[in-house]
C-alpha cells in the first residue's frame, strides 16, 4: 500500500493534476512553464537582487522601509492630535446624519437595531456590493484551488483528519447549539446585536467544526458544489432583485410596498429579516466553502 | 506637560490604532515570507477598524439599539461607523482568502514562501534574470 503522502508532498504535486486554466487563458503564445525541479533542501537560497546592480538597493531596502514606516507613524501621530477627544459628544462625526438615523430610523425601517436598519435599508446597496465581494472572493479561490476530480486522492483532503474521540464528542454536543445560535443571531438581527454576517459566520464555524470532527463525506451529500451553487446564487439573486425595486419606487418609496410593521416584533422591519437570512446563507456557505477548498481542493 | 498627557489620554484610541497600523505596515514591508505579509495586512485592517469604531463611541451613551421605543438621539451612539466597519471586515476577509489561495498556488509551483526566491525563480523561468 502506498505510504500516506505528507501535506508538503501533496501541495508540491498539486499543480500537476490541478484544475489549471493558465494555458488556455494565456494561449499558445505564452504557455505556462513546466513545473520546476525540486531544489535540494540545503541549497543556497536564491536571491532576486543579488546581481551587482542591485547590491546597494538590497542593502538600503530595510533601512528605507523602516524610515518609511517611521515617517508614516510620525505623520499619523501628529495628525491624530488634531482629532476630537475620544468619547466626546458633538464631534464632527456625531452630526446630523447620525441624529437622523437615531431619531427616525426605527419608524422608517422598523428595525430596533439601528445598525441593521442602516446597513440593510438605508445603505442596502453598500451591503449588496459587500455580499458580491465575498462571493467574488469565493469564485476566485474556487478558480485557484479547485482540483480536477481524482479518485486517487482520498476524500479527506490534504491534511489527514484523525477521528479523535474528544473532538467528535465535543462536536456532537456543540454543533447543534452553534448552528441554533447562528440561526438566532440571523433571525434576531433587526431586534438586537447580530445580523446576517455574524450569524452566517457562526453557522459556517459550526459546519467547519462538523467537517473537522466527522469528515467531509457526511456533509457532502447535502453540501456539494451543485447545491452550493444553487444556494449562493438564489440568495444573491433574491438580494439583488429585492433591492432593485427601489430603482423604480424611488429611494424612499420602499415602505409603501413592505410595511415596517410593529418595531420589536420578529416579523417586522419589512425586508430586513429576509435580507439578513440571504446574507447569512451566503456567508455561511462561503466560510464552509473556503475551508473546504483550502483543506482538500474541492467543495 | 500636564496638558500634553491629558491630550494624549484624549486621543488614546487613535494613538493605539496608529501604533497597530505601524506594526502591520512594518511587518508588510520587512518580512519576505508571504504569510507574514498577509498577517501584516490584516493587522493594518484591524487598526483601521479600531480607529473607525472609536469615532462611533460617545461616552455615557448606549449602543444604537432602541430601548423601550425611546428614540431620543442624545441616548444612543452613532450607528454609522459600526456599519462601515462591518463592510470593511467582510472585504478584508475576502482579500485575505484570495491572497492565501494565491500563496498556496505559488508554494505549489516554487516550493517556497520567500518572495525574493519566488521572484528570482520566476525571472529565471522567463529568461529575464
């Protein structure tokens, strides 16, 4: 039987059978170079700037870098002294914008948690872009790390996840509580501290703990690339569509369609609750997907 | 002298943020290990968040969650910096993920995390060295 390959060996061989579009993107003009031969362990480290021309620059670099850092700090410290005192009222940031949000935020959005009201109602486009940044990062990592299907590589990925008694017992107790707490944080986002991003991160952490304790194969029947694609895209589509209607209604015409309801009720605050749920789904999927991709090169 | 230290105490959080920023900046500039550079970038992000959130805090006021339906603006802190920091955290997580994925690919190709070595090998490969 073949010896278990170490993480380093697997990482080294990764490129050979990787899902690599470099050749197709670069075209025949600039083919990707073949993998380099391995250097002996005790070889002299190669030096980019060892050439004669760069000797001065190489010597000067740490000094210049330290000087640059020092200058930045000095300038910033001088500038910091012009700031208003920490915690004082009536500073330039404590202006009519914050006043308006606090005074009218609850009646206009229906959210008791004003931060949720700001990020998912007044500034929902900002949060829409933010969710797309997260999704784009996931796609970029997918392109970089997704490996071609290879039955020779076992399912548990590059690191051998040991089935440890302590970890499995702790996970079997903790994972339901973690996921439940994440759901609470998402659904309670407009009533108290929390929201889609924090709740999604908590659920993602629960999924990661489950995968570490029991292996990916158990999650794979539900959370594979296909379902992942559908869930993430459905959440993002819902978010985009539900925020595009304000193009047609005018920025402040939202509440004629979706009433803010009674502030403090769980079913209130118009679209904030479903938007929180959509964001939470995207964040949870992204967290688990990133872990799975870094761990074993596939979802 | 008394006045100076009082002034320092007044801006203690921004000063801490600047020092944290400096730590991250110098880590980013002086280390050649790609992972340490990413850690430095994350420390700089954290410094920016510390600075931003400190602007939203007003002494003696509550966090911006309406209590008992009381919407008196003099009771609550500023909700805006919290929202901005939330956006920033998500963006920095995304950037970190992409950077780490690129680092994994670079390591797979060049068996090294040292930026200078990677640079030298890449130059040699393309006949520029």
